[in-house]
C-alpha cells in the first residue's frame, strides 16, 4: 500500500522509468564503479523490478550473493514526484514487499565475514529484523578492527515506522564516519543547530562528519576543530535523486583508498554533481576516469 502525502499526491503524473534504485543500491553500485570491493545485504522479489536491480549491480561488479529473492513478495518500489518548487516527495511501495525481509542467512553471514567496513543506511531501520542484522554485522566488523559509517538517510515518508532515533544512537556510538544532509544532522545528533550537532557527533566518538548541502556544496568536520568546505560544481540539475548516495560512496571509497579528507570531499562532490545531471537515480554514477575528467573540466561555485 502506498503512503500518500498531501492532497492529490496520487493524481496521474507523467512517468519516466522504471530505473534501478534504492539508496543502498545506488551507494554500493557507486562504490563498485569506483573500484571498491562491494557487497550488499538486501531482498528483492522474483520479478522484473528485482531483476532490473540485480542485473545493474552484477554488471557493475557488486557482490549480490547476500541478496535474497523472495518467492512470494514483490520487489519494493518507489515513485518520486518532482514539485514545481524544486522539492520532491516519495511514494513508497515497500511495506508489504520483499524489502521488508532482511534476516541473517548463511549468505549474509559469509558477506559479513569478508567485510572490512560496514555502511549503514538509516532507512534500513524501518525493516523489522534489520536492526538485529546490522548490530551483528557491526559487532563482527568492529571486532576484526574494521570501520563503520552511517548515512542517516531519513525519509519523512518512512519515519512513522520503527524507533529511528534509538537505532541511530546505537550506531553513532561505534561509527567512524557520518554523512548527514539537512535535517538529518539534527535528527541524528538530537541538537537543533549545526555547530552543536556536529560537536555532539564528534563527542560521541565519530571521527569524521561530512555534511551534504546540495547545490551549496559540502563540509568536512574532524577532530581538533578541523573544518574543510567544498564548493559545489556548476552543473545543470536534471534529477537530484541519488546525489547523496553517490557522494557518500565516493567519499568513503576515496578515504579507504587512502586519499585525504580534502581530496575525498572533492571527489564526493564531483560524484554527487555528475549524478544530478542525468535522469534516474543511478544513471549518472561515475568511474574514476569520469570523475577525474569532470573535476578537470567543471568550474565550482
Ligand atoms: P542528499 O541526496 O543526501 O540530500 P545532497 O542533495 O546534499 O544529498 O547532494 C550530495 C552532494 O552532491 C552535495 O553535497 C553536492 O556536493 C552534490 N550536489 C547535489 N546537488 C547538486 C547540484 N545541483 N549541483 C552541484 N552539486 C550538487
């Protein structure tokens, strides 16, 4: 069943797509395209939408062995409505879909055993059972000396399900990197102004807070009052969906490849900006050479 937002939301709209999508899929595909070794825990239905996502992830080199294919539930889907004021609303069809079936299977256990880092998408906490899998994965990765990142990825349309803030605080206690955008910073930190929210995350033990600010760029905050601002690239925005996931993936992958926060922030900003120039949430994902060419050729604000 779809969630309705405001009056007339489900009136007929011109449609494009279907596109492979889902924040975790966009993120992990971007990691793989940048050369990172990447796997995803997810669940799809035995249908065309599930196949669309699996095909794209496989093509780009993501390990999909821990994606379960449900025999009786359809693949979760979402519609994005682009408003005239530049905002977006989402209609999700995921509550009674395969997406709600995340559990610890032998394939998930194997993927976790091979992981040196776990990236948690906050939206996963609306799935019953996902919190247990995430907790077990964090524990396993951490006990091997691995690292943890969190993108709060809070969609207002999903906030009624699950105790999101409680789940956030348990991940934040062990997270190395947090990548919020807009209000997510305040939701994650439980503070209502930027300096206090950032300080509170750093006090919790997070080493790097990277704020996504859309066309206003991005900022890095680290220990010892380190702050780096990165201006956004000048592009024509066609579709903003997926920018934050590409940005996060490029930042994390760059850091794991040993680049500095400053270089990683630049590559992340380029990945976010490139993605908004294409229609479809993961149609503008970047390879390393595409990022390098884009950075060399594109001015910043
Ligand atoms: P989210 O999708 O999580 O809300 P943002 O919209 O802030 O994230 O996008 C992530 C990053 O992508 C931004 O910090 C910025 O660097 C880049 N970006 C997003 N939109 C644009 C845009 N219109 N022009 C240039 N860069 C953009």
